[in-house]
C-alpha cells in the first residue's frame, strides 16, 4: 500500500475531523460552565474568550448575531453557563466552543448588567453631586413623563393639584416598559428641554420586577437625565426599588406620590406660614411704632423744641472765638513779615551806590566806564562826573600823582 496515495493533506484532515465533530449529536447541543478568561471584544462585534475551570480551558467564540440579546458585557473572572456547539476551526486545526447563549452562573444577567453599567456611569462622573441641579422652590410648569394609563399619573396629578394648583402640569405620555421604553423616555426628556416646556420634570412608573423597571436602568435614559438642563425628579417603583436613573437624577423620590410632594410646596402650609408671618409683622410693626412714638415725645419735650436758639448759640460763640484767633494770627503774621521786609530794605540801601553818593561822594566816568586810576586820564580828556542828584561834564586841565 502506497503511503503517499493514502496521505491526508492538512486541510482535508482538519475538514474530516470537523465533519466528525459536526455529526456528533452530543456536541451540537451542549451546556458548559466555567470562568471567562482572555476575553477580547473585536471591532466586528464578535466576542473571543476562554472558558476555564481549575484543571482545563476551552476556546470559545460568541458571534455578533448571537450576542444581540446579551444584556451584560462579558468580562474576565465572570462565572457563566454557555449553550452552543463544539466544532473545529479548520484554519488552525483546533476545536472550540461556538456559543449561542450566555447566562451568568448564580447571578441574573440583569443584575450583572446593572452593576456593570452602574460602575461605568459612576466612573464617567454621572453620579457626582456637583452635577445635581437645584429644584425650583415654586415651579410654574411641571412636565410629568410617564405612562398615560395606570394609577401613577393620576396620583401625581391629584397631589400636585391639591398641594400647588398654581403650577401648570404637562403630561408627556411614554411607554415605561418594553423594548421601546428607553427611547420614548429619553426622547420625551429631550423634547421638554428643547422646547422649554417646564421648570421641573418628574419621570417614573409604578413598582414591578427588575425586568419591568429596566428602562430606567438603561444608559440611554441615564444620559438623557444627565444632559437635561431642567431639573429631574425620578420616582421609579416603591421604596426599596433603586434604579440607575435615581443615581443620575437631581432628586430621587421613594414613590411617584412622594415625587409630587417633593416637587411643590403645600398651599395650605404656605397659607399658614403667611398667616404666621403676617401676625409677627403686625406685632413687630406695633412695637416699632410705639418706640418711634415714645422717641418723638422725648424730642418734643427736649431743648430743641423748647429753646431752639440754644442749638446755634454755642456755635455762634465758637465762631467768634475762631474769628478772634484768626485775626490775631493774621496780625502777628503781618508784623513778622514787615520786620523781615525792613531788614531786607536796610541791606539793599546799604548796598545801593546812590546812597554812597548822597554822603558827598562822586564817580568819574570816561567813555561810560568808571575811572579808578589816574593812569586812565590825560589832559583835556572830557569826563562825566556822577553826583547824587545829577551829573556834570568836565575837562581835565592837569593831573597830579598823590603822595604815598
């Protein structure tokens, strides 16, 4: 027998093994449980991972078309039960589990989806109190986003009308359960914001199972509440029920009826408060008027009205004293300045050349310049003789040198 003629190619051998797997009924409908590891989400929408237990591991793939109904995101360490078939991936020559359905092992898929989305939204900051908006103290327009039917909308309207009939209430009917509910609720919130229809939004529904309340646990509704410029009160289910929308909203109410109570003040309580304020105001005004009346009586009996001239007599006396002090100061100042002027005048007169001439001296000038030496003069020179009261023109007859 020729070994060459009977040899498999790699592809044909893998195809043969795959055929064996695919025709084994025990491998076409299999449940297997374990822990997810090496998880990878591909951009194509397929999920690749391994399923392991303490002793072994199994390669798995969950294609996009089978993952549509998955309510949670697979992650490493998650214990799950898989349903599907075992076959061979001929390209690699390896067998793997083709998952058609995945459910959590011991924990509901919705609860896992709830915790996963809660952690992600919290990390994105949607639950931070710094993003919470203050509710209007006296809302003028309130939008109620809930189902048109059922007791919830009637309970909210009855309480709003009883407590604060001044507010205009707009009911925006939406589906609060089912596949279309998240889109309806988020669209209604955006619609109220876009058209500025309300000062406050109340959204919610009555109680139910986690499946019934799931619309308020979706990312779409949480993001719409977070993006709302209008403050939002959520009222989903009963007291123990807490949804992700409650974490995002500006205020969580334990029930729809409680939401209406938190949304508006009580008209009767407001009336009682106003009555009490009016009583206190009247009492205070009466006391204040009595104090003012007593003060006015004291003023009427005072010196101001009995002797009005006394108001300015002291001021007049003070003015006279100030005037006398000012005159004395000015007089002393003038005397001091006159003395300074006289001293300066004496100094100026002492330095004045005309003062010297007045004492009998004269100055000889030749060509407009003072003659200070005999050498400057010659016989028949014409000189000017400057006196204290005038000048004289003279001719030099002769000169003589003085004896030393």
